[in-house]
C-alpha cells in the first residue's frame, strides 16, 4: 500500500482526528476543536482519509509522515499540548487516551 505524503497542516489535522477517535467516541466538542485548527479542505480530506483506512494503516500514515513535521522540540511540544487539550474537552482522560499519550511520548522520542 502506498502511504500518502501529507502536508504539515494535513498531518496535524490527521493526527488530531486519529487521537480524537482513539476512544471510539468522537464528540461534537472534539470536532469543533479540530475544525478550529484546520482548514475546511484539510478537515474534510483528512476525515475521509481516516475513515477509509484501518486503525493500523492510519497509524502507519502517521509514522510515515512524522519525521517531516516533528523535527524539533517546539513542534513536538506543540502537538503534544494540542492532543492533551483535545483530551481535556470532555473533562477526563479515558483509558485509551492515557495509553495513547504514553505512545505519543515514545513516538516523539524516535523522531
């Protein structure tokens, strides 16, 4: 399978969408949070991309693109902060969200 090369804004949108779906509960506040941080075109295309791929393939897309957009500490910290802000929207971290944050910590160490 050919993995798509995403732009920086597409990567961020795809990553946030993936994170928002990690607990299988994509809420309206999460959608609004992501829409405010992306263009309509990026949101729509990345939402379609996420829905057309398995969780495994979506993760492969993230891992394939992360080296291009998480090159320094600031970029990593910014994305980590946005993901934690996204997870705070509903007032508590679910177990899958906590596991994802652990994964995110490890993933960012390998860029």
